[in-house]
């Protein structure tokens, strides 16, 4: 009997190698849609997932309810207690996980600042922050700046405590948006324009906490105010000390350049181009401009041909982008009159080198040179290729299949992949470390498969039709997902 059992164990082990665990799909308690719009689009019940640390579960926003929910065990639970509640889209930008654990949050409903200790179960309201005037969190120094009610100074919160240190306010503008610049040992701030007067839109710098804020720019004119009126929170700030330049890159606003004079930044100029892709090792950046360009037809029938984007590089020490000659973008032509260009730039996992789609094939930028990669041609990989930026392997996903890339940029197609036409619009591939597995979801059918090593694939049984992975749960090996009839979890090692 023992030998027979051993035989079956070995046989099954060879038949199903690297099995990705026992997975199951569980409906979430209270996770059914309530509003008509949620019945049609249940993903609205779990937008902006956020892990804040401490002992709190995954937080999500019920977009149309204006409510925050926490995933506790298998329950979709409304957060009723003290919490940095805010309205609208600002929720994920107002609660900040801390490097030391826990989180800090800037609430507007009610107006107060909250702290979650690293081992805490709930947020605690910080004394003295009720009805604050304005607040700003700096991710670099992990400091939260706020102006208390009836105060003309800026107070500082560190690790959940209001410190004795205070800073002068930014004239009548209050706190503004403040960031500590370690290389300059000072604080760079941005104040936005007054809604009525359009005044006050400028940068500031503070070297000494007992000093005063000095203008780091002239006040921007009214016509410039809209262009430069942004907060610094969605940004990358680079200081190039040896060439005395400071650069601010943002996701959807102009790129700003500063000269460093006598140890402080002085605004030099801004260029309207945004959306640069960083090559971190060389501290350079690439951009197609314009990023979006397509053939249009006017209402009276005139066809306007698209402008062909040009590739630009902004190298270390430069403030003027340099056009890269002899590289043109790949055209997207459906043969029915639609014409556009592929301006997507993707970073290779691990190396960070940038892959660019051109009219002659894919080109790799290693921080210095541009080189063609023949093995990644459109005839092999297809047109709609994206890297899967998670997991144990370098995966490329396109309409022609899923491919594994080695360190020499050679690719091999995953022939056992369970879905056809698996480009990202149809199929999601994500690796979840706690599950020790990839999960693959075909939105067209609702099917979900698991794979430990991306060699064999196993269908996860369940009645739910999955349409989206939301996020991994912080308290166990499970993933919150959206199904056609509500919220579910995909659990490992089900019993």
C-alpha cells in the first residue's frame, strides 16, 4: 500500500510540477452592489486600494457612495471611526504610508490630521490639528507640515507627534506644498494662485527654520498660472549638484528647471512637455512629443493629418531637450482611415533600460546609446507589447502571446499559456508574493488561472466571473478581486 501511494505521489508530481497551491474564490460578506451604477460597474465599490500599515486591512473607496471600506477577515466593512476622510479623488493623495510603519493622513471631513502607529489597529486624531488651515506631507523627510488654526507659524509633525519646531508661513498663502531637499539642506515650496486675483503662484525656498521664505521664482503671470499651478506631490525632484541644476518632473504638468545659486534654487524656466520616462542609472529621460497625435476629420469633412512625434532626450546637466535624429515612431494604421503613432516607452525589469517602439522595430536605450533589438520585432512579438512589471521572470505580453525574456534579451513563447489573444486589454497577469504565484485573468470569460513558475497553469474553480484584480490583502495570502456580481477574494490554501 505504501509503495502504491508513493507511486501515485510521484506520478502526480511529474504530471503537475510547481503546483501553485490550492486556490479558491470566496464571495465577500456585504460585497454585493447597492447602487444601480454599482450593479452595472461593480469595480466602483473598490477603487483606489490603499495599504496603510499597522493592523488595518486593505482600504478601498466606494466611489459613488463617498465612503471608505476596510477588508476585515472576509467582510467589506464601512469605516465609521476616526479616519482621515476626504471627498472625491483626493483620498489616495491624502493618506501616506510611512517608511517606519503605520501612516499619517490629512482629513477634511472632519478637518483634522490623523496618525496610525506601526502596530496600531486604528487611526488616532492628533491633538492640536483640529480645523487646521492647510497641510502638506513631504515623502522624503516623512514630515507633515500644517498651519494650526489661529496661528501664523507652520507646525511640524514627525512620527505622529507635533514637534516644538515651527516654520514661518508662506506670506498670506499658508503652508503651500513643501518638500525638504536634502542636497540643499532646505525646503522648497510651491504656492498656487489665488482663485480670484490669480496672484501668489510662485516657488519659495527656506534655508533656516528661523529665517524667512525667500522667493525661488518671480510670480508667474496670469497666462502662465494655469500651466505652472501644480502641487509637487506627483513629482520627481532631481538635484544635479556638480552642475548646479535642480529639475522637477511631474506626471501632467510642465517640467521646471532651477539654477542653484549660493546654495538655494532659483527658477530658470519651464518647458511645456510632461510625461518624461526616466532612465534612472544615467539620470536622463526620454519623451515623444507630441505624445498623442492622430488623424482627425472636421465636421465639414476635411481630413487633418497627424503631426509625427519626435523623440527627445534630456540628459544629465541639460535643461534643453535634444532631438534624437533618425528615430521615428511606429505608425498605428487600422486600414480604415484611423492613423496614429505608438509613443509608449517601457522600462526593462531589473536593468531599467528603456524599450522604444519605432517605425523600423524596437530600440533599446541603455542610458548612452540607442541600439536595435532584432529579436523583438513586430512580426515576432506583435504590436501591443507590455512588460509585466512583477514576478520572478521578465514577461512580455502582447496580442500574439506571452513571452519570457532572458538577460540576453532573447525570448521564448509560453506555449502552455491558457488564453488566446492575451494582450493587456483582454488579459491581466500579476504576481502576488504572498501567494507565491502568478494570477491570470481573462476579462472576456471571467476565468482565473494560477501558476507558480509560469510554466504550467491551473484553473481556479468558482462560480464568480472575475473582471479585475484590485490588490493583495495585507493580513493573509489572498487577493481582493471584482466579479460581475460583486466583490470576492481569491484565497490560497483553502480548506
